């Protein structure tokens, strides 16, 4: 395995641990996060996002191929960005903190995207490498020249023939 591939997997693992850590913070202290971001009343949403982060992190760390889980992080980041964007309202006194959180999520989203693309490219390369090439095969047991005339004495087996009742009717006039 090349150093680049090892680095991609190491990045994925780091993102898995990051997901678990962030998820724990969101599950254990949703009130504090909601207060700090000016999003009071959204504590349950924050806690559910934390559960999603924990599940994604566990998926990344336990899967043989973390690619789909990394793309799950990207989808979760889109939800987070959409939710944080609502906190940028002019009436929110903590919109500076929400803006900083939005910038941090955007940075992590970029890292998730880059990791997801690298893992997907790696996965595609493995798929291509596993493909077998049968382009040089004809399906004949011998070269075509040797096969010419091999079926001259072939007779259609009786059970392959059209039944008498279904054969075309011709008059013998």
C-alpha cells in the first residue's frame, strides 16, 4: 500500500475519532452549545446531530472500507451548515459564534470532501484492477479454422424439435 493510500486511511480514521468527539459534545451538552450559538430551543436537534456524528464515527472506524461513511459525514456536514446558517439571523446576539462555527464546519466539510474523493478513487482503482479481460477469447475449444465443419453431422435432438401439432400445415395436393 502506498504512503498516499495510508495517509487517506489515516485521515479517514482521524475524521472518525473527530466525529465521535464532536458527537459526544453535542449529546452531552446540547444546552450549552445551543446557548453559545444563540440557538435555544434546538437542543434536541443538536443532540440528534450528535448521535448521527457518533454513529458515523463508529462506522468509519469499524468498516473495512470507510468510503460510504465519509460520504455520510459530508451529508451530515450539509445538514450542519444549513442549521448553522439559520443562526446567522440579524436578531441572534451570538451570530459571531455561529459564524465561527459555520466557518469551522465548512473547513471540516472540505477535508471530508477531499478524503471522500480520495477514498472513492482508491475504491474505483481496486474495482478496475479486479476486472478480468476476456478480449482474447473466442469461446471455441479449438482455433476457428480447426472448428470449421465440426458440426456437419449434427442432428437436432428429438426433444428440441417443434412438436408435430405446432408444425406448419401444408397441403399435399
